[in-house]
C-alpha cells in the first residue's frame, strides 16, 4: 500500500496521507486504551475507603500481588470519568469516521483501489484483535488467581469456625467447673441429654444461622434459575457454599465441643465424689450430696463412682495425698478457666460481631443477587433489542437484495431495450445507407441524363442554327424567287404589252410562282413549329432535370442528417449501456462485499459464541459490548455504503435527467427543424407546383413516389419520437420512485444507528455497574481475609492455653476403662512428644479430626496459610509464566503451568481445563517483533 501511494501520489498528498494514517493509528490506540481502562475495576472507591484500607495494607502483603501492568489495567473510573470517557470516545469515533471518509475520497480521486485500503484496515484490525486477545488472557489469569484466593478464603473461614468452636467448648468447660456439685450433677445429666438429643438451646446460634440459609438458598436458587441460561453467578454460588459449609462445620464443631465439655464435667464430678468419699474432713452435707448424687446416677456414672470408691478404699492413706494433689490441680484449673473465660467472652463478642457481619454479608449477597437479576433482565432486554436490530438488519439486507435484483432486472431490460434500439438504429442506418446509395445512383443517372440533355440541347441548338441557316437560305431563295417573280411580272407586263400570246405563259408562270411561294411558306411554318416544339421540349426537360436534381440533393442532405442523428443516438445508447454495465459491476461488487461481510459476521458470531462459553460473566458483558460495537460499525459501514450508492444513483439520476432534457431539447430542435424544413419543402413544392401546375397527376412519377415516401418517413419519425418521449417519462418516474425509496432507507438506517448508539450506551452503563459490584465483592473478600487473619492470631494466642490444659487430661484408654465402655473417656494421659488433649468424642471422631488437624503439614496449626516464602515463590512463578507465554517459549510455559496449578490448589479437572485453555489460545498474547 505504501509503495502504491509512493508511486501514484505526489509528495504533498503522500505526506497528508501518511499523517492521516498515523493519526488514525494513534486514535485507534487511544480508543483501545480508553476501552481497556473503562473495563478496569476500582482500586480506591473513595478517599474514606482509601483511608480505611491503610491499616490493612501490611496484612495484604501476605497474599498474591498482581504485576504492575495488570494493576494499572485494574484501575477504576468514577461515573463522571466514565461519562467524559464515553463522550470523548464518541467524538473520536466521529472524527475517525470523518477522517476515513475524507481519506477514501482523496484516494478515490487519485485512483487508489478500495481493496488495498481494505487490506490495510484488516491488518490493523487484526492487530486490535491481538490486543483484545491479550487483554482476555490477562483477565483469564486474574480470574484463576481470584478463584484460588476464594478457595483459600473458604479454608480460612472453616478454620476460624473450628477455632471458635474449640474456644466455646473451653468456655463451657470453665463454666461447668465453677458451678456447685449439684449444678455439676444437673449439668452432667443435661449434657448427657444434649449429647444424645441436642435441644434448641444448645444449637441456638447455629440454627439461627441455619434459618437464614433456606431463605438465602431460595433467593440464590431463584436468582441462579433466572441467570442460569447464559450467566451463572459462580462466584456468588461459591460464597453461598462457603457460608453453608461454615454453618455446618460450626454446628458440628459446637456439638462435638459440648459433648467433650460434658465428658470433662462428668470426669470432674467423679473425681470430686472420689475425694469426698476418701476424705473424713469433708462436711456431712457434701457427703450427703455425694451419696444423693450416687443414688441419682444411673448407668455408666454409677458404675464409675463405685469403681472409684473401691479404688480409694483399697489405697487407704494414699488417697489423702491424691486428694490434695487433686485440689491443687483443681485450683490451677479454676484459675486457668477464669482466664480462659475472659478470653472466651472476648471471643464470644468477636463471634457475635462476625455473625452480624455474616448476616450483613448475606444481605449484601441478596442485594447483589437482586442487582444481578436486574442486570440479567437488562441483558435480556439488550439481547432482545439486539435481536430486533439484527432482524431489521436482515430486513434491510433483504430489501437491498430485492432492490439489487430489481436494478439487475432494470439493467437487463434496459440492455434489451438498448440492444433493440441499437438493432433498429443499425437497420435505420443500413436503410439510410441503401437509400443514400440509391439516391447517389439516381443522382448519377440524373447527371448522366442532364449531360445527355445538354448534349441534345447542343444538338438541338446546332440543328436550330442549321434550320436558321436553311431558313435564311430559303429566305434568300424566296427573295431571289420574288426577284425572279418581279422580273417575271415585269416581263409579263412587257409580254402583255408586247404579246397576247404570251398571256398563257404568264398565267402558267404565276401559278408556278404561287406554288413556289406556298411551298416556301409551308416549309418556313414547319421549321418554325419544329423549332418552337424543340425549344419547349428542351425547356420542359431542363426544368424536370433541375427539379429532380434539387429533390435528389434535398433527399441526400436529409438522409445524411438522419444518419448523423442515428449515429448520435447509437452513441448515446452505447454510453448509457456502458454506464449501466458500470453500475451493474458496482452493484455486483457491493453484493460480493456484502456477502464477504456476512461471512465475516458469521465467523465473528461463531467466535463470539465460543468465547462466551469459555469466559465468565464479565467477559460475556464485554463480548456483548464488542458485539454491539461491531454491529454499530457494520451499520455505520452499511450506512456509508448506502449513502455512497444513493449519492452515485442521485448523480446518475441527475445525469440521466440532464441527458433526457438535452434529448428533449434536441428532439424539439429537430422537430422545429423538421417543421421548418417541411414548411420550406411545402413552400418550394407549392411554388414549383404553381409553376408546373395544380394537378399532381401531371407531376413526374418519381416525384410522387418520393413525396409519399417522405410523408411516411416523417410519420414514422414522429411516432418514434413520441415513443422515446414516453420511455423517457417512464424512466424519470421510476428514478423518482427509486430516490424516494432510498430516502426512506436512509431514514431507517439513521434510526437503526441511533438505536445501536443507545444500546451501546446502556451496555456500557450495565458493564460499569457490574464492575462496581465486582469491586465491592472484592473489598468484602479483603475484609473477610483480614478478619480471618485476626481470628488466626487469636487462635495462635490460645494454643499455649490449650497445651497447658492438655497436660491435665487423661488418656482415652484409661477413661474408657474407668467408665466401662459407656461412650465417654475421661482420664488424662501423656503423648509421645508431650501432653496431648484428652479424648471424649463419640467413637473418637472429634479426636481423630483434631489429630489430623494438628498433624497436617508439620506441627503448626496454621500450616494452610501461605507464608512469605510461598507468596514470593508464587509471584515469581506467575511472572515467569506470563513472560514465557508472552515470549512464545512454550516448553518453559508448560513446565511452569503445573507449579501454578499447585499454588492455586487446582483440582485435576481444573488443571486440565486451564491447560486446554492455555494451549487453545496461543494468540491471546500479541507477539510483537
């Protein structure tokens, strides 16, 4: 393209074109950057929010930090900034369209083909597609990292629930130890009943929260049902599942804690009864109460008390020492429980606050689901509007197709008419040439006859001269005869005078003289008559020849004029046919371009469906916005194309009207000339006929035939002019109707463009609202992460207390032996590496869970939290993965992909999905040389 411009355009225009192309590139880059920045979520919603998040900045360092480029792309704009950005974008697009139109006009004036421009534009659009794929890839990576964070947050919430349940269990243990023996007895039986049949008071808080779950699940289910067809709220579903698992784990842990607490209370009660039975210094009331408790106990408690008393009676004086030791331990336990009670009160307050926050979070989730439902309805409305726009576009394409078929039919009929007119013109030209040849032959014959008549005239003149000479000679002879007659008369008179005999000879001489005179007079009369007749014939023949010559000359001139007019008409018909063929080629080229655009639209729609199936909710809205943008661009291109077609048709219509007007003027001028010629011919004919005579029968046969032929020919010319004028009027009416149809089509296209702009604005507004909602959800996730960190710190602070308490517990086997298989263990024991927590859960389930929890990933309870080394490693691995994928190092990328999946805690199915997505989208990162 640049070589073509360098060869075809001068330097000044080439510089203008280069500057315009560079401006277009800058505008496209700025437009792409504005679009990318418009899709970035907020980092700081307000100054107050920024101030509120400053204390948590240190704790946010414990988690994954995005690269600088991604963080820059995750910027957010306020509503005013978005409105300003939209206005700027619309202005830049208008300027871009004006610049493109001016550039295309300049290129067309210079003879540059539009296909070269289209190829260059396609290359630039391909670069824009590469940038879009790059942004989509970054969004996919961010989505995967956010998924990992959500999973880690879910684990932290579960661990926090377990810690809270353990603290609550210790709280109940301390409460049971501080009550009296009767209270311990009643609490033991109450705990037994609660262990077997837990009542509503024991599970008040979990059930209260469970009562919120059905409504939450119902709202979530309805919203999910409403949003299931195209946009399932996966993140909200994961949040709901996390809350449900949190409630379930809280209920189970609380039940297990209460059971363990009751077991410990029963163990303490048994020890107190043993100490009371062994010590004689205890008050009688205590013994009585102990005996009453022993009488009231049933089942496993009675058996354990009897065995404890038997052991005490067997030991004797050692029981007192054991009782003192138990008292000391009981005092230490009471103090530790008092301290733990204070801590548990604070933890309980924190737990209540967290429950309130969970309730507010559920309310926010409900509001988010309501917003998502509204956004879904808006999306459906946008899809319906888009479908209507597509239907209108299809109707417009069908109308354009029908119009193209009509134009093709008109072009074909016009070509047929032009072919017929050309054939008629050729026939007329051939007839005119034949008539001209016949006229030339007649003219040659007339010229030959004129030459022959002139020769005859010369001969007649020579004969007349000879006759005049003869007449003169005869006159001389007559004079001589008269002289002889006079001499004869004189002689006769002499003879009369002299001799009567000679009288007879005189009479005979007179008779001879009279005969001679009579013969001379007759001969003179005949000669004069013949001369007059010859002169009259010659004059008549000369006049006839002059008339024929003038008629033949007029016929030749008229035939030549008709031939010239026919040639002009044939040339005009050929020019019209060439214009129609050019229009037909343009229409076919437009149809081919439209088919190509339709194919591209189909390919883009297929690609859109695939991308929509792979992307999430935000990607769907972005894709919808891009589809609306493409539709609007296609509509703008079609509008521009239609305007160009309408402009060309209008120009052709104006040219055709001008041609029709010129043809009408020419026809009128020809009619006037023909009328004047007819008048001249009539006047000449009248004049000549007046000279020749009023009777046409006396005219020559050739003149009568020629006059009849000219009259018929004139009638035929009048009929042809009338038919041509009628055809021109019909064509003018058809073109007026075409212009009206094009005006209506332009109005519809303007309305469609306005609707597309409105849809684009609504889609952008919906996208901004969704992005703000996502930002709020992320802020809430950060808040929950900070709360989990606080809970983890509280749990870590409570671990020494748990270790100290575990030193006072008995082993599970001794407790089971002392209680004789009653389902509760109650003795303290020491572990292999130190003191362990006493058992007491049903069938040891809670103990196994606690052991599994303490033994996973080392001896630290917070092993699932990522330390700074893991975070730094994860950041480095992700950055190396992005760099390898950007540079096209596929082997290094495939090596780093399992490490990223491991750090993100991805399941095998998620890892396969991630690997297939990365392998199937190698073009999402632009490879810039």
